[in-house]
C-alpha cells in the first residue's frame, strides 16, 4: 500500500530502526515503509534471528534496489547489548530518525499462582524494559537534532485485562503509560510519540505464546477473520508519514469480530 507522493517525500532518506524485524508486524513494517518510500529509505533491521533478516533484506533489495539496509542481531531483553548495538551502527545509519519498538512477546496463559518465573521475566524484560532501554539509547540522537519519531507497539491488552493475561496485560499497560509520559515530556520538542495497539492479529506471536503448539495457536483465531501483520504495518506507516505537526498519538485497531480484549464474536 502506498500513500502517494507526499508520504514518499516525508519518508525520504530517513533512517528507520525496527526491532523484532524478522517476522510478523516488524517484517511487515519494513516492507510497507520500503514500498511507501519507493525504496528511498535506510532501514536498520534488528532481531534475534539473523537468517530471517538476511532473507527479508534480499527480498526488499530485489524489489527496491535503492533501499539501504543494515541488519544486526539484537535481543532487547539483554540490557547490556543495547548501548553497544547503537554505538556500533555504521556512520550511514547512525543518525536514526525513527524508532519502531516492535519487539514483544506473550508467554503462556497461566493464571496467578501458576505463573512460570521464566515467563514473567521474559515478558517484562522484552515488552517493558527492552522498550524503555532502547528508547533511552536512541532519544539523545533525536534530542540533538530536535526531531524524530518513536512508535511503540502496545496492545488492546494494555487497555483491558483478561483471565490468563495478568503479566502480558500488565506489560502492555506499562507501554501505554510509558508512551503517554514520554509524549508529555517531549511536548516542547519536535519529537513525536506514536502508539499502535492491535487487537487480534494472526502472526507467529500466538505460536510463541503457546510454546510452539500450532494447534493451540490456531484455535485462538478459529471461526474469525483476524488482522494480519500488514494491516498494522499500514497504520504505522500512515502515522509516520503525516505532517510533522500531526501526531497519531494512540491507535486501537480491531478486526471486525472484536470489540475489546474479551468481547470476541465468532461465527
């Protein structure tokens, strides 16, 4: 999807860092940005799975030979890896214009009392601490030039809780309030903070949540037509390609069968 020449002009030559870029919303966002900018953009694609990043890069370059891409392994849950990651960026990619904090995970649907410590740690380290720490590392670059966009991927789960979602919902509520506080702190700058909160999106996300149980992951979407990653990517790119004085501050996105985190119509 392309939003026309104005979008291409506004995205032109920007350096865009996307975390969790190896699959799902992150991968789709890389594709959507490249298409909207007609290849006139510089992408930093970061994720744990470097082989997936290499495949994505090859596909993007095949369609848009002008796009410039830097791939790098990054696990945002490992705090001590973030600063070296930013400091080691090649000069051409060092002056970041856009940060898309997409990396995130849900693990299990256990209820309180039966939660696994590794799941608690995994969700908070990635969804909250990783997002905050990477934002802290990139923000000085934005402040120095008084411009930049931060896109935080939240969730409907940050608006409403549900049984079995105590930790995940808490982590996404943290993203919501971090985004709101940051936006207020930056109100006298030209740095924008955008939050996109998806409802049901069918990606590898559920497969991770159910620890590679494909049948359980598929059952989540049974009898419905969920969103896919490209639906969210289009919204991210729409927000990024608005005029600088326009902030799409918070976008809650549902498929047509969903009205809240717990209100889902099937059939």
